[in-house]
């Protein structure tokens, strides 16, 4: 896994590659928080994306062209890919359910449930409108564990409090 930071140009290039392959992804994690805020607030070592499980192979093929390769394969929970000069892309395949929710498999065999619409937030990265987790989904994703410094930063942003450096 690369320790290098993922830039705005990297994120937009990744989204372009996926969209070109007909893959619709929702941005989570730190970049998802920044999308909700409308600007990059800190460096990011990865990009977290949720996508329909049926689009996973198309996503991997689209990302292989620019040089992204699988580094960690923990299907059905996640696949981590990385390319030259970029941080990691963490792909999380979701299964859509008839009631509008989506499920992400957990490593222990259980699953996380995403409420209907919670992946359809509206944000901006580099002046471009992007699909991201809603604020409420981000708050859920940042719960259930002891937050580190980056998590506390993100939670402050989600709460509308400008964090101190």
C-alpha cells in the first residue's frame, strides 16, 4: 500500500475512469467528509468508494488501465488497489436490497446496512459535483470505535465546527 497522499486530481481521475466504465461510486471516508464540506481539509492516504457489487469487476478493469493493481483482496468486504504515485483506493462492494437499503459484508460474516439514500449525498471536490455519503451516514461510519486524530478532525467538520490545526 502506498503511503503517498491522494490529490484532488487523483480523485477526479479515478472518478473519470470509473464513470467511463459505467461505474457509479459513492465517496466515503475522509474524502467524503471533504466533499460535504466542499474543500480539501487535510491530506488523505486513500480514497474510500462504495459501489454496487455487480460493478466491481468493471471498476477493477477500468482502474487497471491507468496502472492500479490489487494489493489486498478481502472479498466480499473490500478490495484495496494502488497505482504508481497515488495512495490506495479502497473499494467496498454493496448489495442492493429490495427495500432500498444496501448491505456491505463484514469480515465476521455479518453485514453493515446502509439506509436508503445514505450513499446519495451531494458534495464537491475540486469544484466538481460528486456523489458521497450523506452527513448522517458519515457520522454512523465514524462511530463504534475509538476515533484517532483524523477521525476527530472529520467529526468536528461534520458537526460544523472548524477544527483547530
